[in-house]
C-alpha cells in the first residue's frame, strides 16, 4: 500500500533536520518529560510519526548514541532504552552499589525491583494494553514478596529441598530466605537500620523508579502509593520474558483465573507493617 510519502521524491535532509532529530532524542532522554507538557516535543513526535525520512534520521541519531527506540507516541514521547555500553545507561549494578554496601542487600534490591514489576503488571494482557494503569504501594510490595517467600518455603519443604543455602546464591529460593529473615521496618528509628529493612529497601527501589520516570507518586498511603507510566510499561515488556519474572508470577500470589487483576489478601500472621494490604490493579 502506497502513501503520499512513497510517491513524492524524498527531500534532501538539512542540518536543521539533523538538529531537530537530535532535539527529539534529547527530549526522550528526559525521563519525566512528556509531549503534553512541551509544545516543541509534541510537534517533533508528530513529525516522527508522519515523516518517515525524519523518523529514520532520529532513529539513526539514537543508534549512534547506543540507544534503542522502544516507542514514539504522544503517550510515551520518545521512549528509549540504553545499551549496556551507552554513556546514558543507568546500570542496576551502579544503583545497587549506591543503595547498599552489602552484597546481600544489593541482591534484595534486585528482588524488590522484580516484585514491583510483577505487581504492577501481573497479567500479559496488562502489558499489551496501552491504556492499562498499574498501581503499587511500598507496603504492598513488601507484603507481596513475603507471600511469595512463604510459597517458596512451602515448595522447598514439600520437595525436601535444602532449607538453608548460601544467602547470596542466585535465584528466588535463596532470595526468600534472606527477605523473610529481614525486619520489615527495622528495630529502631535509626535511619541506617531502617534503610536495611525490607520496607527501606523497597522504598529506595521505588524512589529510583520515580527518578527514572517509570513511576509517579499518587499519595502517601500504605507507605507510598504509585502509578505506572507508559515508559515503565515498555521497559517491563522486555523484562516479562525473564525466568525470574515467570517464576515469581507462577507462585500464584497473583490469581488471574477470571481475567481480573486482583491479589490475595495479606497474611497477617506474617511480620507486616500497618496498611500492608495488597492493592488492586485496574484502570
């Protein structure tokens, strides 16, 4: 099927076009900026979607910076993912080293990020639906992980698995032992001890996602309530195929049998902070 662009001779690109393409990429690198908040950004997104030569030029600029274009749309703007060797890459390892000095704590930070993603988009159709809005709470994420810990413990007991492997071993079976043994809020009000609690770890993970433009704070309820952004949905689509994500969802903490996204209520026999009830997910 031809379009007017196919029939017309391609106009020569100018230095001004190159500048505009680079400008669009620069907008995309501002994680919290959306086209709706900037008229120039809106116009450049429109041009990208309607002008194929310009789109190819913008893609080439992104590629030259070791960036991958995930989507260009009014809802997400220019959503970019950085390759590992890109100067714009935000490496999870760098984040975790800043967030925690202990290897085990860095491992728990990774688990918190995995849990946030699983809780925000528990069903494949949630990731496929551009209109879906996920919601998570800090207390709810901790409750979710503790329920997953209990499921993994039950599985290990049923299978006669080793009940005490090295705490820094990879995989969820090691993670649940470390998380389950860690205090939820910390024994004292001391900020350093609180930072090492599971609520403190989850709070840091969520704050990182907010700074990266992946979550937006909605309220202070339940330790902090947040909603997902289009950029986060695009990022989690890439993560969804990982074995760790599949293993976490397969535990059955998120029941999806009737097509609705709901969560099992928190088990109050566990060490949970106040208002740690798991949130619902809907538009």
